[in-house]
């Protein structure tokens, strides 16, 4: 998902990149609680019939599932913020707050689009400055990458 606020007259703005999240945190919790209830009912039923070893494995399975859901939601909540100002390009990456920040002088920074590595992949968009390269939106799908390229073209002033 891309959210862009760009001023076309000054070629400045902010582009926020986020992965497409199919399930919200609330929906994931509902799934986990439902599976927990079903699994515990089955586990307790087997424990009452004398197969008590099913219950600890059921709890272990649900614990692993909860950790996997948490990690998946964390990955889906990451975002990248590209801020283009008059003399600076800033890229911030993080989950709730920026955990990594890169600052580039706008005059020396270039946005580079490379062809896809595989026919099913999307193009690779990166920012290059002083021999260092940073990939942007590695989690975006093909349609979002096309939109990102269009938005980046809006912040790059036309050649004179």
C-alpha cells in the first residue's frame, strides 16, 4: 500500500510504503482464540478419556501458532517513509517508529529502477548516492511498485 502526499510545484513530499495486510490484528486474535477454544475442547475431552498427553501438545501447538501470528503481524506492520525536501531525501524504516534512517543530499541522490530478477517478480527500486544503494519497498507487489515509480517521478524535477 502506498500513501503519497506530493507537491507537484516544488517536487517535494512524503511517500509512505506499507505491505498489504490481509488480516488485521483483531482478526488474527479472533482466529487464534477460535482455534484455542476448539483445540482445548478436544484436548480436555481426550484428557478426560485418559489420553492426557494430548493436552500439553495442544498447548504447545497453540503457543507456537501464537508466536507465528505475532511475527507475521510484526512483518505486516513495518513501513518505509520517503521524505523528499528541497535539499534532502530521507528514508526511514521501522515498525511503530523509525528504527533506521538514511539521509541523502538531494542533488547527489538518484532513484534507480532495475528490471525484475524473475518474470514473476516486480522491478527493484532503490536510491543510490555516493556508491551506496538502498532498496525501497522490497515488500511491495508489482502494482504497488508501478505506483511507487510513478510517485517518485513526480518528486524528481524534469530535466531542463
